[in-house]
C-alpha cells in the first residue's frame, strides 16, 4: 500500500477534477467505458459511493448507497460535498479502526483509504474519456491498483462464484516498476503457481485491462495468447 498522504492527495485531486468537468458536462452524454450509463449516472454512482463509504468509515457499518439528485447544479453540489465528507473522514479516522469492508480480514478503515482513491481515479478516467480529456495515472498509484485487483478483487470474485477458478493463471509483469510481477490465479499468494503465459505492460496498461477499460492487445504476451485473453475476459473486478 501507498502512504496515507498519497491516497488522500489522490482522492482530493481526482474528486476536484471530476467536479470541474461535471460543472460543464451534459448529464445525458454517454460514458463509453460504462455501457448503458450517461454522465449523470456516473456522477450519481461515484457521489453515492463516496457517501456510502463515508458512512462506513464513521459508523463502522454499511448502509444503503444513497440516490443522488437529477438536477445538474444540485448533483454538482451533492458530489462536491460528498467527496469532502469522505476525505475528512479518512483524514481523521485511524486507519487501524475496525470497520466493515468487502475485503479479507482484518477489516479496517485502511481498506477504504485505499479503495476510494482507486474508485475515484477510475471513474475520473471514465468521465475524462467521455469528454476527450487525457488521463494519466501515476506509476506507483497504478501499480498499487494492479496489486488491489490481483490480491483482493479477483479472489473475491472467485470466492463469490462470479467467475471460475483461474487455473492455470497468468503472470503479470509491471514493466515500469522494477522487479514487480504478480500471479493472476486462484491462489495469488503462490508465486510458483502454474501459468500459461507472461503478460507484460506498464502499470497503467495492466490496470486498465484488468478493469476492462483497455484491450489485452496493448499488452505483450509470451505464451498462450488465447488463454491469456480468456483470463482477462473474466469479470476480474465487480
């Protein structure tokens, strides 16, 4: 994991960037990377998740994700205020505080300190792409996102029966972070687990492919390319 300050800075920066685009956006515009959603749907989702996570961090228990307003100006205000509440809660809550999470034990506030910046970063990218605005993710932050998918998201998807076990898996090599690789398989903790291929890309390329925001074609594959595509085609993330 990255430092607390790094996560908070990322969350604050990306929430501000999202709000800046949202202020002038047409809420009815489609969001290509979220099929079936328009900008209003995306903004209400992210703002609702922020408020939902804020409730968890401050009370320890999950509530219902709130529905946001449909009026443009009200939605912008709702987004901005919700992001501010979340940042303040994460800044003032000890990361070791026990709270509900959907990740593995121990279930602590640090889960949300990591999860919400990544949630916000990915949806900022969705909004930026919908408006033709380039989005660049810091290398260390993107690599942390790859780690989150491999060690938390995908094992959860398998555990919940949403995807079948990944056996054999694929090895992911993060080209722009020296000596960093992962085994994307049912047992992500086994560095010697059988793999059908080695897939290499930058941290950002790998992250976007894992979240189904980029085609596997942008990655270099050494081994069984068809099997690698089949793994990436799974719902590795919710």
